[in-house]
C-alpha cells in the first residue's frame, strides 16, 4: 500500500477528500490528517507516509514551511500541493522545494487519483533506478565503491587524525562534501545484508547530502551531518526510524540500529562509530522480533527511559482533551528532542505517540457514549477533536462501529 497523509485547515476539504476518494478500492491508504503544518509534521513522524497532500494556506505552519521541514527531515516523501490561489510565486516556490504536483482547489476524486498515480509511478521509477545504479556500481566497481571505501577510512582504527583532511579532499573530488558542524553515526545490523544495504543507500540518496552509507560486517553504517547538536540528533533519529521501517518492509530480520554520540570534527567520527557499535553489540543480546533503535543518551540513561515514558503518558493523560496537543509538547515536557522522544516512546510503550493519543481520546469518547446522552459533536470536543466528522470517521475506522452504533449497543454500560 502507498501511504498518504493529508494536511488542510478547511474541514470541508478534508472531509471531501476523505469521503469522496475511493480509498478502499485503490492501492492508497489515508494514514492521517491534520488542520495545520505543525500538527501534520508531528504526525508524519509517526505515520511515515509515502505521499503528503498539503494545502498552501494554513495557520501556525503553512504548506510551504511544512514542505521545507519534510524535505529536510524526510526528503523521500512525494508532495502534492493544494491551493485555492492560482499564483505563480506559490508554484515557483513549490517547484524549488521538490513538490511533485500542484493542484488548484476544488479538486475531484479523479484529479486526485491521477496525481497520486503519477507521483507513485515517479517514486517507483526512481527507486528502481537507484537500485539498478547501486547494482551496477557494485558489479562494475565505480565511484560508489571508491566513495564508500574512502568513507570507511574515517571509521578505521588505523587512520590518524592527520589523514582526515586528505580523505575529505578525495571525497570532494568525487562530489561528496562532509563539511558540517556536527556528526553522528547510525550503526545498523540486519539480515540479509546486501538487500538491506541497498535500502540504506536509497534513503541516504534522498537525504540531500546529509547522510552517507558504507557497508559493515553486520549491515551498514550511516554518517549523519548536521548544523548543531539538536539538528544532527533529529536527523539521526529520523533516518534510523525510516531505515527500520524500510528494512522491515523489504523482509530484513534481526534489525538493530544504534546512534552514536555527536562529535564536532571528522577526526572524531571514529568515536561516534565506536559508541554506536557498542550499543548495537549489546542490543544483539536482546534482539527481538521488532526493529530496535537506541541512541547513546538513551543507552546511558537506560535506568530512566521507563520513567521518561511514564512521565509522557501522565502528561498525555492530563492533556489529551486539548485538540492542539502535539508530539512536540510532550517531548518538551520530558526534555527530549521530537525525534528522540518519538523513537523512545514507541519502543517503550509498543505504540506510536499518535496511536497512544488516539487510544486515550477514543477511550474517553467510548465512556461518554455509554454513560451520557451527550451529542456526538460535544463528545468529539470532550475527547480532543474539533472536527466531529473526522472523529466519527476515526471512531468507525478503529472500532468498526459508528459512534451511534456503539452507543446503541453500550448505553449505560460502565467503560
């Protein structure tokens, strides 16, 4: 299935796309929606869509700002821009941001289907081209082999600090710049190795030069470049989360990803790699069926990670009825970056932030439906949803019953 996310502040537009498009009859799955870019970005981290449909004009963070953020953190997502404003400047900026389609409102289900089909075909063609390129590079011994060989020297015990400038110069000659303020290494183990390594290469290829992959004995290493400590941490966790999803999707097993410490110079990259490799080695003793992602700070604070998750759940229990509650708010409340919190919370609780929040809200709605005569629109508000139609859609999608049907079966039943 091709996963689609929708961001638009107009309830009637979201309702129209949600209800008029034949989702169940196509390869497309609507995995989430949001009324503004800020909320959308938080949910996109959880839902990991292949395609984003976004309006231009939205409060808090508009569509172009959302596109910039997505391009920086998850550049592999294909984007469709919706706009009621036929202005060249919007189209020009959208093209510069790599937007695939620019559609004017109102749109029909047929127009949207055609746009999604075009983007889906483009993404698949590009994926096949990258995989073929990687295969050709391996079999013919091209610049990719030389690039990865040079990159691997920054992880070598035998390399001296004085070698770093020479290696960087050789990489620049190949069109690879490792110039950055901060670096971190994501060490990954998986099986089968070559299939998974190609997947990592493809993700890195879409990173805009912020991620560089080399093979390792157990899988692959990815060097993440960033502008600051928070920036490189966000990028590392986002890359690791996307890698885990993709590796699992293509059938890899025993997936373990570890994130090393942040360092400030190419000559220190070996230190980041060692810390990541140590964590990954320890994870090997506790390998589970699901992919594991652990960062060096989470590993160092292993005794407090559950406490962090407990504090996050308490905060969400106290604030879930606020329709503006976002992952960012909870991450800030427990003192973590958004990407790090998203990863830690999902692994500790077994649910993503969005899944856990939805569960809290629907549990509250179920209790109100069973124990009160409140109207559905009021119950939606009490549960944290401004859009009663979306609440009803989500309720039925999750529970298999409309709110009215649930009430009829459970009226006055303790929940």
